[in-house]
C-alpha cells in the first residue's frame, strides 16, 4: 500500500524522542562492543571494554526520562509494564511499545551490573567480588543476555518506526538495520573519544576499534543507499532541505569525512577526535532527518 493512502495521524515526536533514539543507540552499541571485547579480546583489551560499560549505563539512564517527558501523560509511563488494576507485570509481545519498554528495563539492569563491575575492576568500587559477574560461565550468561538486550535496544527504535504507518517509516524494512549500524558506529566513536584520555587502553585494541568503526560506517552508508532505493517514489520526500541535511550531515560529515580522517590523518593528532565527533553528530542528524521528514509530510497535508 503506497504511503500516500495512509491515514494514521503523526505521533508528533519532538527533540526528546530524537535524543532518546540517539542515546539508546549509543547505550546498546557501547554495551555490545564492550561485551564482545571482554569475551573475545585479550586481557590487555579490557580497559577499553570498561569504557563501553561506563558509556552504556549513563546513556540508558538518560533514555527513560527522555521517553517519559515526551509523552502526553508522562506520569502514566508505568502503565507500559504494570497492569493498572492488578499491579502485576504486563508484557504484550505483539506491541512494539510494550516490548521496547521491557527491553529498556532489562538492558538497564544489565548495564548497571556491568557498570558496577567496571568500577570494581578499576579499583573505584572496593568490592572485588563483583568481578565474578564477568568471569567464567556466569560472565558468559551476564554479558550474553546483556548483549542480546543491547542489540535489541539499538535496532528497536528503527523497527518501531518501520511498523508505524507513516510515510518513509513504513515504506522500508531497513530502518532497524540502519539504526543498529548507526548505534554501533556512534558507540565506537564515543569509546574512541573516551580512550584518548586513558593511558591504560592499549594501542592495538584502539587500532582495532578504529578499523571496526570504518567497516561499520561503510556498511551504514551501503544500508542508507539501500533505504533510499527501497523507498522508491517515496524517496522524493527527501528532495528538500531534509535530503540536503541527510547528504551533508550524515553521508558527508558523519561518514565520508571521518573515514578520510582515519586514513589520511589530515589534521594530525586532532584527526581521530574530530572524526569521532563528526560520527556522533552524523548519528544524531540521521535520526532527526528520518523522524522529522515524516512529520513534515503530515504538516504539509494539514495545510493542503
């Protein structure tokens, strides 16, 4: 069904939701990267992994209030997870909002546990026994479930858009993958920025993270092109300022220039931090364009 036949009203999401999408991607991406480094990397790579855990928990802590504040009735947010009459847990597997609320809660719990473990391993929290949560079979369980919920959170926002009957959002099934790759890329960029201030992070681990971010950015670019192609005639909705912002802010500033800076070091010692900042800005702009461009179509329809 072409999107111009859709009659659903715009959800009228604002900047709070964009920030929620952005920080949710960083939170999920940071945790998943940290868990992979911790489980499959060398012991010398663990200081870098801990940076991911340090980034994931504060980012997910920001998500809940951002999501609640944007609701018409913020005080009723708990109705997404608790039955209002029986005060029992409520899970609607068929509802993306219900599944997302539970995933956010589950991920938040594991992000908090791993945050505490990272503090203990760095000697900030004097509870060495916490390290057992990341070691042996228990470590595989904790980091495995945490990573699964992290992947879900990083891609969930794009999937949520895809199942919403709105122009652009419902015209492609690739938004979940696009947001997942963007979350991984922005998370890697943030970890690279944080690593610049910690001497304990080994150079080989950091170099591997650079290469990882390069590959993810390339995959993100390919996926973005695939999104435009999959939209077909609906892609004409981006033949305006939103499309220009997508090209300049995401493709050029958020992907191509960071790739060039990583490989050419055009700015010397500033190349890496500038590249990382551009990736973060590009990830934010991507979500703003995807959400607000569809919202703009609704506003035009109202004025016609």
